C-alpha cells in the first residue's frame, strides 16, 4: 500500500542554542538556493577558489592544502587521521571528552598503536602531562580537541604543539567548535593538520568539513607506503580536484559550497576579532544571567568556551522534560549532556548567528518562567 503524498515542508522556526547546528543567516540560505551549475564549470571553480582563500584567512594559514571536505566534521576528523597514519604507527591522543574518544577510536581503526592520554572531563589536558607522555614514546602525531563540544572546555594549544614538534610528531587539532568563534592560528601555533565543521560558529548548513594540512603533513601524506584506507577521503586524490589540475574525484556538493562561500564572506565582513569579541560579550551576558538564577558552570573560567556553555542541571528540573518544554513552548533548542555528563549537564550554544543578545535574553526569560513554576 502506497503512503499518501507528504505535504510540503512547513517546520517551526527555532532558536538553535544547542551544540550545533547554529542559526543560519538568510543570506546564506539564499546563496544555497543559487541555480545549479556543474561542479567542473569554470564559474563554480571560481567560487571554490574563493572559498579556499577565505578558509585560509579564517584558519590564519598559508597552507596550500586547505579546502572543505564533502562531508560533515566527523569526516574531517577521519580525513586527517586516515591520511597521516599507517598500520603500525603510534599516535598520542589527548582525551578530555567525547570527541577525543572518537579520535582514539579512529586511530585504532587505522591499525595504528594508540597512546591514550586521559584527563578529567570538564578540564583541559595539561602540558606537563603531555610532556611526560612524550618522554616514553615517539608518536607520529599528537592529536587534541581545541574546543571540546561535550564539556565546553577551551584547550590551550601553543605549548602542546611545541612539545609535539620537539618530539618529532605532527600536531593534529579538532577545531570543529572553535573555528569562527575563538582565535585559531594554524601557522603561528604550528598545527600540521586541522579540521572543522560548517554548522557551528561559521553558521552554514551542516555537511562540509574545512581542513588544512601543513607542508610537513603533505610530505608525510605523499610518502605513504600503503594506500589510505578510505578511497573517498584519500587526499592524494582529492587534493588534485582542489588544486590546479582539477582532476575529477567526486561531484562536489555545489549548493553547500555556495552557502559556505556566503557564510565565510559574512565572517570576514564582520572581522575575526569583532566576531570573537561578540562571542565573548554574549557569553558574559549569559553567564551573569545563569549564575543569577543559580546555575553552576562545569568549566573553570580560564578554560571556559564562550560559544559552548556547559552548566549543571539545577535541582528540581528534569533534563529531558525541561529541554522538551523549551522546544515546544519557547521554540528554543539546547543540548543535553553526553557520556559522563548525560543527564547531569546542559550544553548551551552561542555560535555564529545564534550568538546575539536576543538569543541570550530569550533563553534567560524562559528559564525564569520554568524555574518560577
């Protein structure tokens, strides 16, 4: 029996204040509706070239191998690891949340030997801990999450990168939640491979993962003895599509790249420093309001992300019930806890277009009403 033809989409308009995706500027959605052209059309390739240049500016890098992978941020993570690791290699992964766990999993799936460095959730990985681990190992790479979305921790990077290079290792960074919300300096911090996502502080639709590889990482890539285990993510092939050769590899997600082009253009029009200050300012507004209502933050101020706020659930409020009421009664989405924090923590996003005084005040007003009841 055939089901009736579904009605055209007519979805509620939410205020997206969870861990992602974030709200998308109407100009970005309009760009996504640009009429379709071929992925090898010179007009499209010109747009792709501009996307590459804008990503270099946002990553603060001169790396030639900088472009968006045609899949979400998790594919960016996998791209970096499967291209740099071969069976038998060693990799040191710093774990202080869910996404460090995920990196560790991928390392093992590559057939590499995992050196796992765990730190308590809600805090960063300390430099002394990394230094001690590197005294007894010589890994091919050191990997760490810059903005741990599961905990709201803002991980310092510069000294970790220095330690990795002193040990002769590549430095790999997860910047999925940090890019566009706080400073990311690929060249200055010696980052060899980095990946992000479009749906967080860049405020584009989900589905692309910007990456950047340093010349050191490209050299490791080109000297591989074994083929990359993933055909689709093999940068030895994919980079030829984004280079001067323009060799066909796969059909690029054209409309998503149009959207990313406009999102990056808006980021740079605002100015990176202005954008970082907006995230900081609205975080302080949210923090003041939440603490006034009795909320407690999980992360110490020195390591607290402005764009991802992890707070303990107040006594008397049920996790799922309250988040459902926020969605149904106020059209506000916030995120629940993951892993060790499941059922104990709410994750409140102030990312990109979702980082406004209006968003902050709407959520605080909703919490006041719910707590009052």
